[in-house]
C-alpha cells in the first residue's frame, strides 16, 4: 500500500517533501508558459482568434469602419471571437524498482535521495516534451506564423546563412497580428543551433559587431539574440526554432502537482512512485512563429 505523506520516508528521507521541494535540474518549460489549475481531467478552454478586431465590412466599404466616424453617428460594432476547445489531462508517472529492506538498511542515504530526485527529473522531462509539442503546434505550420530560414544554420562556412534575418522575419510575423515582439519574446533552439549561433557571432560577425565577441568570450554564453531571450533545450526538434511570448502563448493546466508516494511490501522492501498530471494548451497560436529549415 502507499504510505501517507507523514509516513512516506526511507531511512529518514521524507520522500514527498523531498520531491516537492526539489528544484529539477532539467529546464522546466512550465516556467515559460502561463499556469492554470484544472479540477477535472476533462476541461474546457478557449482559443482566441488573434489580430486586431475590426467591424465587419460591406459592399464598396472595405476599410476599417471605425475610422473617421461621422459626428453624431453610432460607432460600428467590433468584437473578438473565440473557439471553445475541450482538453483532457495527461498523467506522467514513473516508479523505482523494489528496493529491498536489506539495501535500504545498508545503502548510503545520499544514493537513495539521488534516485528519488532523478525520478523527479525524468517525470519533469516527460512534461517538458508535452509542452514543447503543444507550443510548437506539433511542428505543423497550420494556423500559426511561420517562416523558413534562408539556409540551415549548420551549413558549412555559414554560406547563405542569415540568422538575424531569419529571427527578425519571425518577429515581424508576430507584429502583424498585433503583438509586440520586443517584449517577453523567447527564441527556443536546440543545442546544435545554439552552438552554431555562437560560432557565427564570434567567428563570422565578431569583427563587425562591436564588443559582441569579447562579451561572448568572457561570459561563455549568449542569453539574448535579436531582442529574444534564448531558451536552449534538447526537446526542441532538430532543424526548427520557435519564437513565442513568455507566459502568454501557451498554458500549462495542472490537475495534480508533482507528487510522490512510497509503496511498502512488509518485510520485503519499498518503491517510490512519482507523478504529475495536466495538459498544455496553445491559447494564442498567432503569438508564436515557427522557423523551419534551420
């Protein structure tokens, strides 16, 4: 059976307290999206039709009717539209093998604690994979902003590579739909694209960018590019980059926070089970831009 929180310990380690208080070493995508609580495994959410709202046009009147309204005239009606969606939570759960009473009694406490925290990292990583898949629209270009890189960022000698243009075109697409791409925007890259970005800045453009090369050499990393905070993560799909608005584009809807339980088999041993449950939703699809062919 599963011990309650007060009993969930192995050699003095309060497992549930350790799990909830542990700061995962993996990047937490939930920190880059909005957060909301859901109380049921099936939930309703609303996807906004983004862009500037405007009154309906009519024959021979195709400009925005809210402009230059006549004195004394009633204003035209403009309203935003939403699409109601239905979502279902997903559970992410793993457990350790049985740890015998003999191993528990003889193992170093640090090893047991490491096994537990590694389990947390593994569960958080499963959640990360889901959030990336949703916020990147499954790498589908339907219904979102997208642009193609001029050339793959790992092209030999950077022939034809225009990294600034690739990112700025994506930011321009966000601006088209009324978003300010200079506030809270994030550029998500995989490790290879990030490495090539640094090489391109230092080796190819360093002499043309005052102080950039020395700053990179001193700091050892680039944390912002073209006004976008850089998020480097192995979950980002190869050959893709994503521009999105931090804390706005998508939402992690949590049903159950990261939780642990200790299962006990009397006189045999224990095992630790770690789980979390929720779902990610892409609330504002036009606030993201998928860069392909990177």
